[in-house]
C-alpha cells in the first residue's frame, strides 16, 4: 500500500530563526565539563525541557567522544562515522520530547557511539526500550562498552539493545516505535520501512538530502489516523545514510590513501 505524505509548508521565518540561533549559539555552547556544556545549551534556549537537561547530564559525552568531548561540534569516531554536535543532539531530544515518555519505544538509526541511545533510555525510563541500529560491527561493540562505563544496567536489562544492521530497513521485530531518530542523511528520500515502523502518534526526526550539503532536518509525524505529516525544519550537514561497504570504502580512502582498483 502506498504511503501518503502530506507536505506542510513551514514559515520561512521559523527556518531562518532556527538557523540564526544555531549560528549565534554554537560557538558559545562549548564547556569544560559535561554539566557546563549542558548548562550552556540551556542558557541559549536549545534545551527547553527539564527532562532533556536531566538526560544529557546523566549521560556524560566525555565517555562517548574520543576527542574534544565538550566542544559543540561533531567529532569523528572512526569508520567514516561521527558523533553529532551536542546542539544537534539537544535539538533531537527536544523535537522528540513528547514521544519520549515513560514506557516509550525508540529506534535510533545510525546509533554510532551510543550516546543518543543512552539519552533516549534515560527519558523513556525503566519501562521503555531503545533499539540502536549500526552497520559497523566495531562501532556496535564500542557503543555497548561506552554505555556500560556509566550505566551497565541499560544493557544488562535490555532497556538498550544495539544491533548490527542496515538502518534504512529499521528493525521490524520491535516495531512500532513512538520515536525514530536517524543520525545520517537519507540521500534517496525517507525510507518507506521507517515510516511503516512509526507508531500512530509517533514522530521521526531525519536529515534528508544529498552529500553536497543540500540537506534539511525533517520532522515526520504519523497521526492517529495513519496520515503522515512532514515538515522541513532547518538546513543541516550529516554524513550519508548508506551501506557498510560504501562507508568503509570512503573511510579507507581517507585514512589509508587507498585508491580504487
């Protein structure tokens, strides 16, 4: 069955205001500690809810980012992947705030370092569940270790499950999801499988666009009657949502100066 999308026109002023806010605050949101970083994000109105602030303070970014842990900028975590800038994590948590209630179920596509999966788990509580999907096995292993450094109970209890897989296909065994976060840009449009796995009343946040930088962060809501409402929020720049082989190839070229045969 075809999935019907209703495209909403977001006022230009809203997009401009968000974009200007990012430019004006990003350099000022750095911190020397995790608490200072979160406090600065809150001071610049990126964090607006107490639940988001609490989650980001409970999950120390320093345990997930190998370099410049409290700088408000994306950082490489290897294998062609990055941990997003803290302000983008805060935006995602705020945009999904209403879906991240106690007992909620979350799908984190391109879970990378595991940082945002852990934040989601803090927000949905002991009765909730977070599924992280990452196609690089080494990153899956490392992300589990990262989470276990400060909250081993999340892994042991099954509240957070990180699996190797193609995030473009979602994770059907645990569907539907109240919230879906995608941490890489869908160059070919929003995957139908992800829309299908979104629960009625659920919301997805996903960057969409090509690798040349023409990307937009989109919010996709599935109404209770199944209707899909899609909004473009702001310009962003993410690594592409791709397959493991493509990502590995680009990473090896960059690190080892490998040329195609």
